[in-house]
C-alpha cells in the first residue's frame, strides 16, 4: 500500500563510497542536464504531464513532457503549468512527424525550455537549426551506430539509445547490444543516455561503467503517486510480469508499422483490424504511405489515451516495457529515484 499521508521515514545519509562513485560516473550527465541524478523520466504520452514531470525534476532527476499529439496551445499550457510546479530544469519531447513541429519548437523557445528531445525518426530539415537557435540543448534517439554519428554531425548535443525492452514504440535491437555497438565508439565525444528495460540500479551502474553518462526510464515511473495514469492502468502494471509486455505484430508486409510494446490484451486484435483497414485504403489508392503511417500513429494515441486516462485496459493500449515485472507498488517519485540511486551505489561499492 502507499504511504500517502504518512510522515516520510528519515533517509540514510548518502555519503558512501558507492554514492561518490555514482556521482562521478554521472557527472557529465548531470552537468549536461543541470540536475542531481542523470536519470531522465522518459516522455510517455498522456502520462508525462505537469505532475509527473515536475515531481521527477523536484526529486533530482530530469522530467520530460511528452508532447505527443498536443497542438502548440496545449503544449504552451503544459509547459507553463510544469514551470509553476518546479524551478528545476525539465525537457520537452517532440515527435518528428508531428505536422506542427516548427510551431511546437517555437512554443518551447518562447518558454526558454532548456532541453528538447526529438523522437520518432530523423529530424526533418530545419528542425535542428530551429531548436539550436532557441538556445536549447538537443537530445536525439539513435537506433544504430551509423545514425549516432550522423546525428552528432547534424548537431545533436546528446543521444538516447533505447533498446527493444522498452515500453511504447520500439526498434528491433536489445539495449545490451545497442550499448556494445554504440558506446565504445561515441561515448567520449557525446553524452549518451541508455534506455529500455532498466528496472533496478544495478543495471544503471553497469551502463554507466560501459560509458553512458546517464539513463532514461519510463515504465518504472508509471506507478508513481504523482503519475495521473488511471488506477486500472497502474493495477495492470503492478500485476504484470516481464513476459506479458509484448511487441505488436505487423499484419501486412506492405504496411510497415513500428512495433509497440504493450501488455497483452484485446487491443491487439483491434490493432490487427486497424492495419487491415489502412492496408485496404492503400491498395485502393485512397491514401499515400505517409498518410497511412499517420493514421497508425493516431490510432496509438487514441488507444493509449483510452487505457491511461479512461482506464480501459482491455480495449486500450497498456504500453509497458519488460521492466514492468519490477513495478510492484505505487510509490512517490522520490522513493523510486532514491531506490535506484542506492542500488546503483551499492553495486558500484561492491566492485571494491
Ligand atoms: C506508456 C508509455 C508511453 C510512451 N510514450 C512515448 C512518447 O510519447 N515519446 C517517446 O519518445 N517515448 C515514449 N515512450 C518511451 C519512454 O520515453 C522511454 O524511453 C521508455 O519507456 C524507456 O524504457 P522502459 O519502459 O523500459 O523504462 C513511452 C513509454 C511508455 C511505457
């Protein structure tokens, strides 16, 4: 059960050798983000809004607003409301295929957002320049070594490498393989944050030792007290084991859809039906491929909203990473971050 309303237990003093090592290994990450721990709260559509984002930043991590399908006015309000709740830095995650990307970048610039994360494929022409001109630091997702190098040349200030263990849209490669493929070659030249499948601090310690400057977690933050996710959504997380968080299936080879990792439920049949409907429209020449992909993304936004906001965890999409098996209760963000930090510190200290 939650400890809401109870007096918090006094925390141990974090002066151990492990904590000092952790601080040192995270130093480039914390300097880049301007926070205490180089732990990004990965943007999660509908979940990463003012409450969770400010709570993560206030707890010493780095919260990131998920813009998702928001229009510039909604994003403007979300940033303003987040600023009312924290004085610490936070980021905004924008999806590259959003039709109003330029306006969304301008909204971030208007508020002086310090870090913009671009997700969902290579940034379109002009987007990088626009972000950098605003003075914001640019963080990009890199699904392969060649792309990491290309993004560095294009002006990315930091990279996130996210493996297929993650919740939401995923690539085909695991976190451990991506880390081996990318970190040794670029970690000295650019700060790299590792995401996907991180549930405990021991994994954080390991990725830092491989050269990462920090990590990004999504799934672990869904059941935070401060997360507005519906009680049914949180319950589904608490009950689920790793093997229940599975990728969506591509029904028609003509329609390349990016797989989404979510908890197994009836929604997966709905997605199959949606793919057949869109493939038929493509066959009939009624729509182009770009429109087909946009339709699929709109489908996901709606399906995730049904589960996160309305609590329909059967016909909505319960996007979750494999670390869902390590989410066992609802708890405050401060406890989640402190637990991760203490586990990472203990792991580093045990190395001697
Ligand atoms: C419910 C949910 C929604 C997500 N929505 C987004 C999103 O809108 N944009 C994005 O870049 N990543 C999104 N992600 C990915 C997270 O930002 C993060 O990178 C990922 O959760 C990290 O892996 P983990 O789930 O194993 O911790 C989402 C993840 C989840 C679980």
